[in-house]
């Protein structure tokens, strides 16, 4: 399973590790993902998603139903 957020589509991105002597080597910035269960009141069922912590903040702010709707509109969630 790849490290991709199921709501936002965030995934690892590349960059440079820069040492004190300014020597640059390639590295990856990975996404902070969590497995989380959510209750959807409209359907009365639980779903398990692998979401980033930034997506969790959006869910707390907007609600799970609104976030799922946005993800479907963007085409991230099938």
C-alpha cells in the first residue's frame, strides 16, 4: 500500500537534505498518515480511511461528510 492520503491525495515529495557544509543529497518528505475510523451519520455506517494529519484537522473543522464530498469532486476518492 502506497503512502497516499485517501482524502487529500497527498503523497511523498522529494527534496534535498542540506548539511551544515551546504552539501546536498536527495531525500523524501513523507506524509504523516494515520488509520482512522469515521462514523457517517447520513448512512449510519463506519468507514476506515488512511488520512494525513492535516486532513484530520480539516475533518474536525468541516465534518467528515463535507470532506468526503470534496474528495469525490476532486476525483481523489472513488
